[in-house]
């Protein structure tokens, strides 16, 4: 676990999974770029952490914004060794309800952020990592993309969300194969129900229904448990081209 001198780019880093991951990587000695649209909380977290934390105001739906954010990170720290793409959005819209069809603008936004955003960040991060010197295992870096268990077994109302997260899963192996020649690994994590600000917005009845489907431990996952898994993926070079479910045995039923 040699984090000193290594730089990681974390999207959605002003809250939830991204914030927890940025905090853990920083605590373990890494340089961390916190990329987010929140120009208040992001800088506040960086000020709390210290000089190895760098805020990047970025819109993941804009490829130009993503490229500029990664370029700024490389200019600040001299290189890039990993990208963790946590930025995303949920949605709950039925395909058809009382004669009204799914809002296509919602579909477009969810796909743009959850799928295109991951693609933009991955490809530009890979270009930056390819410029780094390889380590003794011929590794230059790692990309960790956040999917969801909904990308495998989506619930009612999750057509857009499940499609976007399923696409992230579908990227994983081909991208890992594309980037193998550069010593860059690609992994996807499929979290279950994690205690993030987004989950806290759900009603109590919804939360109770979700918890009943968890096997053990029957609670919400902790953002730092996700961050810990990211660090384990970074450290274990033999993890590549696949997904890891982090869901305590949760399997969504047809609710």
C-alpha cells in the first residue's frame, strides 16, 4: 500500500461514495483531485484535508470539462495513477403510467451523466495514465467505475438508471482489454443500498422495504466500506476486467 506520490482523480467527490473514497485515499497518503459540480462543499473538503487535495469544478456530462479537469490534475501533481468514477444520478420513472410515457429528457440526462460521464472520465484518465512510468508489475494505473446492483436486476421505475448502470458493466471487460497494453486495469463496483445523501432522501417505507431484501448484515452499507474496496482494488493487481457486487447478499425483488 504505497500511496505517497500517487495521484487519484475522484468524481462526485463532494458527497457520498466519492467523498468517502477521496478521504480514505488522502488519509493513506495519496494526492487526490476531488472533481464535482459543488463549488462550495468540494473546496471545503479540500481545505479540511490539506495540500495534497485539489478541487476540480467539473461537469461530467461535458467532455471538454472532463478533459480540462484531468489536465489540471496532471498539471498540479505531475501525473495520474487512478480514476474512481462515482458521479451519478438516480431516477424513478415508469416506462408508461396512465397513458403517459417515460420522459425522454430524464432518460437523456441519466444516460449522459451515468454512462457518458464514466466514458469521458475513463478515456481521458487513461490517456493521462498511459504517460506514467510503469511499476515493477508493468502497471501504470487503474480505473474504477461505479455501476449498481440495479445494472443487473433493476426495479420498477429504474429503466433509465438500470440501462445506464448496465452500460457501465458492459464497458468493463472491453475497456480492460483495450488498455491492457498500457498497464491500466479497469474494474466496476456494483454497490447495493449504501447510506449516502441520495439514499437518505428516500421515505422510511422505501428504506424498510429495501432493508428486508438484504441478507447479512441487515443494514445500509457504509460509504467508507466502498472506499475500502476501492483501495483493495488499487492494491490487488490481479483484479481486472470484472465487477464486484458490494451488497450484503441483496437481490432486488419485483416490487
